[in-house]
């Protein structure tokens, strides 16, 4: 497996203001307490850990060992046994767990990290292979605020901007900066760089940079992509507060075979 691009930044993932509003959304979509759930790109278990007690079994896959190590620690701290929740290292476009699931999810825009058509096709093939009869999958991407043309013109900026900062235990300060240096304007893939800096007073103690790819999808295009891969759309949302599809900050699609 390729190098772990999250090795340095994983320790700050759970400190950032993540959208906890999606956790009750995914919890409510677990069809029964007897359901088996698969999370693609489970990361530190932000969603996986609180979902574990609402299903029979939850499995998480992620390519980052650093993120998974944190997830395993959280499962252990919560006293969640291995017959209830497991995580394995792997790519979400190319895995075979040899079993099927009633619900497959990929919260917090994981799908957008897939840059190539081959990876996207691979993910949908994996979903076909792992969905139980009657099961469903929910994928999420952000809803681009700007038109494609405007994105191409304005996404890249020379300066670094402060996104948020917060105090940590022990009086340290954690700040996250965003750089927007590069975009593939043909494939509509943006390459943000997330820079975490931890300070003790004014002294910079640590810096971790995470460079990711985010492939952009517009509402109709995202829905079409799902049906083009042989699935039937069941439901759609524009955000986790129930916004109409295409009108909120997120694009969320639920589909089945
Ligand atoms: C933004 S985090 C989301 C983590 C978690 N789903 C959440 O909601 O907090 C994206 C995660 O997807 C994982 N990821 C991205 N591309 C992946 C791939 N091709 N295969 C496996 N995991 C991947 C990353 O390692 C990272 O942990």
C-alpha cells in the first residue's frame, strides 16, 4: 500500500470542528439493530464508533494506518468488542471482505478522494459485491458553491488562510490553515493543503501538512454517476439537516441494487 499521507496529521483529526450533525443522520439510516454496516474510509472512527451500538456489526476500511490506530484506540476505550466492530487497512476501490452488508456508508466526502475513473468504478464494483439483498449504500460529496467555470477561475489562490483555531488541553493552541495551490481544471479535481500548527504561547511546536485530492461533482452529475453504475436511487438530501437535494452544503445519495 502507498505511503500514509495522513501519518502526521491524523493526531489532529478529532480536534477539528468536524460536522457531528451527520452522526445521527447515519445512525437513523441503520435499518435494524440486527444490521451489518460497512464504512468506507472510516478514519479515526468519528462515525464508526458511535454507530457500533446501533447495529449488529460494523466494519471499517481505511488506507491510513495512522487514522486506523486512533480508531482502534477509541474502540478499545469504549469497550467495543471485536465481534461488534472491526477495522482493516485497505483501499476502498479494491477490497473483498468475502461478506455482505445491509448498509454501506462513506461519510465526510470520502468518495471525493478518488481521483481517477478507475478508482470510482472500482468503488462501485466493491459496493455491488458487498451489498446484501435489500441493502443500501449512502455516498456523500460537498455541493460546489460555485459554477464549474467560476471554480476554474477562482479556486487557486496564492495566500494561505486561517480556517479555525482552538485551545487544547494544557494551554496549547491548534490552528488550521488552508492552501489552495492547484486544480485540475479539466477533471475538476482540487488539491487543497491542510496545514495544522500547534503553538505553545507564540512558539510553534509542531506543524503537520495534509495534501489531499477532492474531485468535485455537481448535483445531477453525482446522481447520474450512481445510476450509470447500475444502481437505483432511493433517496437524496442536500445536507444533514434535511435540505432539499442541490440546495444545501452537501450532496447525499442513498441507492440500492
Ligand atoms: C475526511 S476523512 C473521513 C473519515 C470518516 N469517514 C469521518 O467521517 O470522519 C477521509 C478518510 O478516507 C480515507 N481514504 C481516502 N481515500 C481512501 C481510499 N482510496 N481507500 C481507503 N481509504 C481512503 C482517508 O484515509 C481518511 O481517513
